[in-house]
């Protein structure tokens, strides 16, 4: 397999998809967090990284080592001296912030923020998502540069999020905001869900053999027992392949019984 | 501040909330990932950790060092030799799995899975969420122990997730499945959104001063200019506190102009 196909060696083949938000890391401290942030961005379809005054300068080799192949995001990252410079060409900027105090600002959930970002990018606007430094978070001057704050609904007894985890949640919600995967689907791969006719065919086989061996000999209970078996086989979505296996199970169990009876 | 209140020093005061899913890490390899997983669990309100055959044994000091205070989850973690042992007392088990092949299984999104887990725990059932080892993921035998697989909708060109990131997404969706935070709300802290009367009062002040200084002297354009200013001030939700500031701005600008005129 080619590296570009597997996305594992020397940088994955991840190119920007459409108009996506810029992730702005304000005064990031740890190179490793910049790398894991790039990985989380790639997971959720965010490709544009900007760094405002990274503590240890840029580029930093340790970022690449922790990016798990999201090299292209790091390679195209842009560095700015101030937040104002980093957001100058954007139309809207949201800032993640766990506990804002004493300010008047719209506060969005991660999901609400992602939906609004999608709506803006669909209109062709350039948008940004601002994340603060690891320990202190964004300061008051940073937050005054944001249209709105994003605050994740999470356990209030334990809100402390790693930087890459915070980015992961927004990247995930960004992806989910346009995803239409059904919440539940039966993956059948090479087979298909059995039709009612295929199931009836199996039920006749099973009941015939059960009649033969005497399991259903109590005439009063017979109808109820058959119904209960039918209830059970209808509870999930049995597949055609599984019915073939079950036909085999019934046949083999019957054959074994008959062989034992014949051997008596 | 007390350590128990801040949740930062020597273990946060995080206690189980209700009946929550057990997180089962199958053959985890890195102690650090067990620690960061505990942190992600605490973020999303998951408290019960089980480890199946951890590669380097248990307990591992490095797990505590990366848990950022989620010590209680690590301290109460249970260790099992097999997946069957780890799930024996549970009613339902979901397994996260990026790319299942050749099997017949319900596949849920993270959001769909979280909704079903909530529904089950609300009925008093004990449920588990299974995560595979870092490199290989769950094997076929592990997956045969799960009711359903959870597959995250994420960028198909870059699906590789760190273990703690995978747990973070499920923990976040678990929390969100019962969260009712409005997607957008104006945080006003000490003030309130201005009433229309408060805004009209400011508009009268502004327009009066603009009339006085001659800015609205073009009678043909006057009405349109006043309407445009009104449109602008109505676009967001201006607060009573901001209107007081704006009253001050208008008054001070007018005073400055008058002083300059008086000084001529």
C-alpha cells in the first residue's frame, strides 16, 4: 500500500475539504499539543492552523512527532504575532472558553457553534475558532476579539480539557454538522436481512423437526411455544446467511439425534 | 480554595452520577493512555473503568500522572483477564470499531450509541462501552461479544484516533445525550438585554445630538439615515449596560465638539 493511501507514513494525503474554519491556537505552549491538535483537526476535517506567538517558536520537531501523519496541516500552519493579525482576514471568530465572567457575549454549545460555523462557511464567509494557551486559557483581550464564546456542556465537576481534546470536540461537531449517517443501521456486508418468507421457511423447518422429536407434543402448549420461538427470531434483524447457518444447526442436531436413535 | 473544590490537586472530587456506562479498555498498551482516558471519562461523566489484560499490568504510576486529577476513576478501576469476564454482569455492550469487515452487526454513530445507552441506563440496565488496544483495535472475538458497533462519522481520509480521543467523543456524546443547554444564549452576567424603551431612549439621545451637530441636516436623507442607525443597533442584543456606555460616548463626543467650538 502506498503511504498516501494509508495515511500513516510520512504524512497523510489529507487535503482541505471545502471552506472550513481556521483553527487559531493562541500562545500555545507545548509542541506536542500542537501536533495532537493537528491530528484532531484532520479527524474532523479542519485543515487550516494558525499559531499566535507560540511559546517555543515555530516550526517545532516535536509537533510533527505527535501529529500521527497530519503533517500537511503543520506544514501549512501560519504564524502571527497577535490575535488581531491572525483574525484580520476572517469574517467571524468564535472562541472556546470554559468559564467566562463579567462579560456580555453570546455563548454557544459546541454543537450550536458548529452549526453556525457551517451556516457561515456555506455563505462563503471565512471563519475562525480560537483556542487559548494550555494553562491560562484565553485572556480578556483575546475574548474581546471573538463574536461569540463556545462552552462545551461537560461534567461541571471536571471541566479541565487537554488542548487537543478541546479541538477534537469542535472538529467532531464540525464534521457531524454536515454528516447524515443514520444513527443505527445493520451492517450486513455480503448478506442481507432475511425476508419474512425466508424466515417462515426456517420456522417450518425448525417446527417440523421439533414436532418430529416430540418437543412440541403437548398440544395445549404447542401454539404458544411456536409463537414464542417466532417472537424470539423476529426480535433482531436475522440475515439470510444466519438463517442458512440455523438451517444447518437444526439439520445437524436432528441428524445427531436420529443417528443416536438408530444406534440404540 | 480547597483541592476538592478546584478538582486540580491530588484527585478531583468526582463521584459517579447515576447509572453510567462502564468503559472497558481491552488489552490497553500505554499507561499514559489509560490516564488520559480516565480524564476524558471524568469530562463526560463516565466513572467506571475496567481493564482487560493491560499489557504492563496494573496499577501503573504513569497512568496517574496523565490523568490530570481523575484519580478516583483509576483507583476504582477493575482488572479482568478476559472480555467475557469483564462483561459478564452487563446487559448490553457496545464496541467502538473503525472499520469492521465481513461481519453482520448493527452499526451506530457515536450520537446514536449514546442515545441508546441513555435509554438503557434509564431502564436500569448495566451497559458497557468497549475500546480496543491502541494499534490493532478490537479483534473479531472481541467484537462477537458486543451487541453493536459504534463507528464515529469522521474524515474518512484520516480516521486514526488516539484512544483517549475516542473515549472523549463517546464521553462527550454521553453527556450531551441528556444535556439541555440552549445552542446559543446571550450571557449578560450583571446586566440584562435592553428593553425596546431603553433602546429608544438612547436613539433619541443620539439623534438629538446628531441633529444638533448638523450630521442629519439633509432633510431628504434624514429619515433613511435614522432608520439605518436603528437597524444597526437592533442587529445584536444590546444590553442596558452597553446603552449606558453608549450614552456616555455620545455625551462626551458632543461635549468635546462643543468645547472645541467654544474655544474657537
